[in-house]
């Protein structure tokens, strides 16, 4: 079995007037990222590999999760990626539990497409900032991953945690 933790970055700061790729988190986003890290640890959801967009807000979210030393790949292709690119990146993963950290609309579309049935949660369809899906795949290697084959294990949003 392989496990995917699919997380949208926490809330970013639009007031800083920076290019989109360089935009940092705002205060609420920093608090949310810390809460998500606490939730992952409390649930025993420790990734052994991380695939993260190269954008500042995804990097900052990852840092505030405080997951310790985990093999991490920062990928430019995950910045504003669609579901096909996200799946291709996942198919190249090697960990047992992989955290993928990226952006909407692609990550929300990917979350909806990757599971056979989504969670009955009012926020799953919109995949707000910090939304996190934990999905299990019955496969031996990530290159076998296909859309619509994962089972939802858990789903949360930061507002439920803060």
C-alpha cells in the first residue's frame, strides 16, 4: 500500500505586491500551516518523501509543518500544475507515504480525480487553502498510480484545526 498526503499551500499574502511565485504566507496561513503539521503528527501521518512546488508559499507551508528531515524534491513543474502533471510527478515518487504540496485549481482537481469516491465534506469540492486529503493506493510502486483508484483515508481543512 502507498499513501498520498495531498495538500494545498496555506493562505498567502496578497498585500505584499510581489510576483505570484514569490508570494509568502500571511499570518493566518502561518498559523494554519503549523496546525496542519500538528494534525499530521497527531494522526501518525509522517511522510518519507515530499514533492513540493518551488513557489515561496508552498516552501513556507512545508517549513511550518515541521516534519523534520524528509527527502524533498522542489519541482518547478508543480507550480500551478494541472492533474496530469501532478499524477506524472507522483508516478515518479519512491516513498511509501508521499506528501505533495501544490496549488489550486490543479491540486483540487487532482484530489477529486485521484479518489474513487471523495469524502462527504462540504469543503472538498472547493479545496480551500490548506485543504489536505490523505488517500491510500493498493499498489506496489507509484508508477502504477492511476486516477480514480485511491481510497480516501482522511480529509481536513485548517479552519477545523485552529
